[in-house]
């Protein structure tokens, strides 16, 4: 299910209908908003054997949904890295003639985690594109990709989805409230009530945090990291900081340090996706500035 992103879907559909499908696409934007779901929707559409594409009922749509389609491949990071051998394997597989459909599709998830060797190997394939292959890079951090890769991609940008739209689609405003505009997160809360409970507790704990001194914030950070919820805390903190920032601007308060803290939180989230940084240390550095 894709929640939101109507504009992006229309753009992709029009490329398909005009028979102008790019051989390399970049789906960029925040995490858990539906980039990968849209990538598979697109691959279903170009491989669909039904009339209203994607029909969701034909063999091809079914096999893509079940992740058993022989011509649709996925690459995931292993231990926060996409290694050369993974890309080489994919390149080899797409060099064969398609098993069933006229298109072969590759989705590289968290593409920013390709190391330089992997990116260079992929670049060679992008330089000599095969017209029956579509490669989709999905990433939150496109600026981590080589400019030579970026220049060969057709970019579709994704953004956060309004909480109203998420609430309407999932018939739960309560869950939408906790989702930060990320439908993937909302669906996760719907499927796993214990995760929803945790998010609710975190939100409650953060209430009034900016009015209190940093010993209070440090105790929250200690509790969260002791319970191994540092990453969730950081995401939640960033969202709370963005809301607080708007408030401070409205009230014409000094925001320089606060803005710096927001930048540090964004950077920490990025670093966490690539490496094993010390979350507690990163959070404490931010907590001093807010
Ligand atoms: Zn179909």
C-alpha cells in the first residue's frame, strides 16, 4: 500500500505510458515514507500482464509481491555496507536474458551504503545501459553517492506525508500522530502494538523537555540508551526539536545553538545509518545545546 506520493506515482506512470522509462532511477527522500514500496509498484507496472497495470492479480504482480520473481532482484546492505561482490553478482545476473518478462528490475535499498568499489562497479553498468533493465536506487542520503552515478540517474524525490493523510488511510489518527509523516512507521505501529506503546511512552517522556535543565535530559538519554532505544530516542528528539524550533522562531527567541543542535541530530542519524557511533555520546552533545 502506498500512502501519499500521488505526484510521484503520476510522474512514473506518465513515463511508462510515453514509453520513456529511464534505465536508472533514484528514489530519494526520508526513510519509511514509501520509496521502496513505490519502486516495486513501478516494477509491477512495467512487468504486469494484466490490463490495468499494475493489476495486482497476474502472475507477474503476484511474484513481485511475494518476492519470487526471477527477473526482479533486490540488494540490501549487509552490516551497514553494500559490498562489491553483491553488486558484481547483480551485474552478472542482469546480463542474462530475462527469464520471463521483457524487463529486468533491480532495487538497491539504502544505496548510500554502497562502498566506493561497489559504486564504481555499478557505474560501469550505468554507462552502458541495457534497454531492458531498470535499476532503482533507493536512499535517504543521495549526496553520499558519487556525482558520476547521480548524473546518470532520473531522480524522483519523496517527502514526508501529511499526518492527516496517514490517519485517513490507516483509519487511526492516534497512530498518525506518532508517525512523523512516515507511513512505514505508522504501518509498523499498526502491526506491532508493543512498538506503538513504546513510541507513545517516548513522546510522553519528552513532553516539556526543553523547559527543563539538561540533567533531566541526560537522565532521559541514559534511560533510553540503557534500554537500547537510543536510535528511536534520537529520531523522536529530532522531530520534537524541529517543532520547538518553529515555536522559538515565532517567539523571536535566540535559535543559533538550537539550530546547530538540530544539524548535529541530523548528522548523528546519518552516521548511525552508516557506522556504529556511540548514540549516548551523540545525544548528550545535542542535549547540552538545547
Ligand atoms: Zn499484473
